[in-house]
């Protein structure tokens, strides 16, 4: 064996020891190292690679512990032949490397979710000057120090002994306790631990609930515009969907709910318009649900970022019959990539949801559950919420003023929190084209038409402020304003004459 087989890069994020260990293991598994020949001594290999001898020694010792190497007294380290047991050996001269014939997947697949219209976001959104994206977080707001502490403590010896065993379908009891005692009471929801299930984000909670309550002959009532992925999930199980147009107070609880088996609502901040359903309408919705034997999914996303001094309690807090299936998530406060949510419902439904979740993935990763539980238990989440509310309220104010100043012809709904603005332009506005133009000028906004179940709504789009710094908000909107006439197919002078002034309806 010769040292040039390994190439270490001090500029990589991984340590030199980790790189060397990884490359030796790869060489062993690929059969590049002979079984009967000792690896170079640590002194020799460190000299040839230009690294400290201790780096090589530690890599060797880790490979020895992992079973890749065996140590022979006075002879050195050798490849452990047992590590290759059970591997299929294919002779190079007989291996068929030609690609297989393409199967007829059109006839083999029973569904094609990739054909559904859904939300997409550029992976490199951080490199854009003005990322008015919804659902992404400003990295500067992430509590790195507190999260590192909780992650470190979640891998302590006692913690690992707890979460590394197979929990089958059970959740971390500390996380259940924190949701039970900290998160839910904040929304006026008083639930017992047996009524709580941890999920891989709110998305899995929506899937599980829909799969258990919908079918080909059952009907869903859906907000229009609404959360597009909820529509996509529902269409996996039924074609019976009633679209109910939302107004400035959210979903109207009228006769269109009759004949429906399930309703999906986002009363705290309607997705995507951001309006809040008032208390009176919430009571009316529950009355309708009782009258028509209707179950309700309450997606309570972004409820924690409500700027009102006296926020409206969750719909679930008013539920006396157990009809509301409450779904919450930590994605909008802690991190979207964490993928940790929860659902609250009567024990009979939670029991079936837990059994269904077990068939899918048993349970969300328990090490992540414990890290989040510690984050909640130590009060770090409460501190983060205070910071987010202050930051988002400030950015909301800056953005509202900038919109009124530079884009006065766009109508915005009345919102009391959240992290975005839903904007309606003149009928001749092509928002998809505006998004394309904006992206070419380093601005990211999102078209709104895909959130509608029916009709042509090319003149609406969404702008978020959770991922953009305060100082960039007005310059980004000012730049966007210069692109609006082109997206309307007019020049600036014609545009100003063709649109009536619609002042912002945002509250002061």
C-alpha cells in the first residue's frame, strides 16, 4: 500500500483524522487494500501525508474499534477479513455495466405525486439580495448556542441509553410533557398526554389525519385559496373536495359545509392570505360542525407570532365535542429542517394515528425529540418566541410602509402577525412573470395562483419577511416596483393610469 492512495484536505469541514478514517474504510470496502499486508506505520504514514502522527494513530484506533482493522503484535495493523464477509463479489470481466432497459413505469405506478402542483423554493436562496421567501428563517435569528447545548446534552450517556433503544411507537415523555404543559396552554388548549402524538412535521400529521378520515366517498371542505399541499394530500384519498372562498375573516361557515366529512382550516393565520378568523366565526364553525357531523383539522401554524396583545385562542380551545384535530409545528419558530410537529385529538383517534405512524416509520427520531424537549424545558423556546415576535413585528411595519410607498396599487389583506404579506395586483398583472423578472434582479417572491383550487388568479403573489434583514426590505420593494409595469405589459406611465389606488388595509 502507498500513501498517495489518500488525499487529505485541510480546507474541508471534516477533521484530517475523520478524512483519513473515511478514506481507509472506503479503500477496505472497495477491496483496494491487501489482506496479508500491514498498513503503513503511523510514523511513516504521518510523514508521507504531512500530518501529525497522533492524527494517524487516532484514525487507526477508531478503525480498530469499528472492526475494519485487526492488530497483530509486533507486526502492525491489518485489514480485518471479517469486514468483507457477506459482500457479493463480482468478477470485473463478467460484470455487466450496461444500463438496464427502462421499465414501463407509466403502467407500473398507481400514482404520480411528482405531477402535482406544489410549492418550490430555490435551494440557494441565501445568495439572493432580497429573499422575500415565506417559510425560511433568517440564519441570524437561530439560537445556535442554546441549540448546541441541548443537542450536546441529548447525546449524554444517560440520554443515549434512553433514546437509542427501540421505542416502537412511543414518544419521548419529556417532549410530550413540554407540549402538554408549555405549548398547548399558550393556545388555550388543555389536553391530556394520551391525546398528543409527535409527528415528522405538521405535514405528516396532515397525512395521517387525512388517511384515517377520508376515502373515495368522503368529502373535504377546503379553504380557497388554501395550503396547496393539503389539497395534494387530500387528492390522494378522494376527489370529493369543496372549495370555499375565504374572505377577510377566513373561511365562511355556511351551507357549503353540509355533506362534508372533514374541513381543513387555518384560523390563526389563514394560509396563504394571513387573515385571522374572529371568535364569533369560530363558534359558528363549531356549531356547523356539530350540526353536520363534521370533523375539523385546525392547522395552527404561526400562531406564536401573532402581534396582537390579546391573541385569539385556538379553535381547539372552544371544542367541547372532540371534533377538532389540532396540528402544531416547531418549523416556523425553531427551524423548518427540524421536521418536528404534533397533533392533538381524542384518544381514540390518537391510538389509530399512532398505529398508522408505526407502520410508516415507527416514530420520529428520539434523539431529535430529546433535544427539542430540552430546548423547551430550559425556556429557550420562550425566549426565542419573544425575539421572533419583536423582530417580525418590526419587519412587518417596515414592509407595510414600504409597500404603501412603492407599491400603493397592490392590495394587502388585514393581518395581525405572521411572517408574510399576501398581495393582489391589478387583473392584468402576471405574477408568475413578475416572479421570474424579480429573480433575474436578485429578488425572490412567490406566485399565488397555485394556492387556488379553481379559477384564474395570476395577479396575486406572496412576500415573506422572515428570511430577509430589516435593512434590505425597502430597497428590495423599491427595486420590485420598477419591474411591475413590465409584468403588467405596460410602461410606467400607462401602468399608473390603468390602476386605481387601493390603500393598504393593514392595521396601524
